[in-house]
């Protein structure tokens, strides 16, 4: 019997955070930035798509023109994607953020795509909220003699490229855009995270409320270490992932030793044997 891997994210908590975010209707500027990045990358693709799959709640207006018709679907509590393909385009705007089995989710998306179908997604990655993570760790170590997870681990560019390959995507590309946001108070940062539906949904989080001493220690560490020009800073890395469902027409790398032109000739240099 295969032992089930421990879960990192609590599905119902993550869903509650997303529902609350829709009710708050705050300035979701990170969603807007990620959406702009998706539109920019889609605009560079010359082909047109017929059947699109949007992973999330509703297809944004500036995405609709990239496919003739759309299906909206999302992953359920068992992390199964409730959609029937095939599609020739699949797009995710942070909908994969709280997935426990990200390789499995990517495999499901790839299987729903037609050959030569495109997947394009954006997640938070790399150094996102590193300031908050470090401040929570320092504060809890001082006050509670031990730290619990408050900020989820994020994949970096190389890890995402490897995950796309592992899921069977061809021509995988991952790239990152970093945004540094300035805040007058730490509470303003927390409000923005809630407005984006990015509250702590980790299974290992502390369930009780943060006490006064803990809040003071957290704020003290943050303000002593992460201030620029009188403002608290918060880092957000937008990690974009692009992959194509395999197709025989796609460009393939040459086999080692099959090149017909020497690199030294192309560079205009003299080749010397060592």
C-alpha cells in the first residue's frame, strides 16, 4: 500500500480565504500584475486557440479574446481537476498556489490539452514574502521558543522548469518578475494578503490567535530589518510557467555530436585542443 504524503495546505482554509477575498473586494494589484504578465506572454503567440480552459473562478475580460470559447474549472478537495477536454489552451492565475501535489496537478492539465496545446500559469515563487517569513521565525523563536510555518514555501525558476518537464510538457519555460511593495505599517501588508486570498492556509500553522507580545516582536523585527526610505518593504516574485503538450511538429534538440557547424566558426575564434 502506498503511503499518502502529508498535506502542506488545508483545502478548506484556502477556499475560505478566497471566498473572503471576493467579499472584501480590495485592491488586488498582484492579481492585476499577474494577469498583465499572462496577457503579454499570450500576445507573443502567433496562433489562435479554439477551446480554452481557465483554472479559477471566472475568465477575465482581457483573456477572453485569446480563445473562441472557454471552460471554467478548478481543483477540488481531492485535487482532481473537474473538466473534460481536450483543450488547446489552459491558463492559471494563482489557482495552483495552494496545491499539495503540484506535479500531479500539472500532469492533469497536460492530459487535458490537445497535442501542441499550450499551458500558461503564474504562481508566487522564489523570495516572495521572505521578509515576513524571517520576521515570524525570529519573533516566535524569541517569544515561544520555537517557530511554526506562517508563509508557504515557494518554487524557484529552476524547480518550476523541472516540474514542467516531469509533468510531460515539451519546450518548458519558466521566468520570474520581482515586485517590491512598500507599506506604512505591517498591518497594511496583512490586509493586502487577505484581500488577495493569500492568508495562511498551511496545515502546520498555529490555530490560536497571535498574542500582543508576539505581534510586538514581529513588528519590531520587521521594522528593524526591512525598511527602505521609511517604509516597510515586501517582496513578491511572480513565477511564470509555460509548457506545450508534446507534438511531432515541435522543434527538438539536436543529438550530441550532430552539429554541422563548429562553434568556433560561428564565434569567429580559433579552436585549440588542450
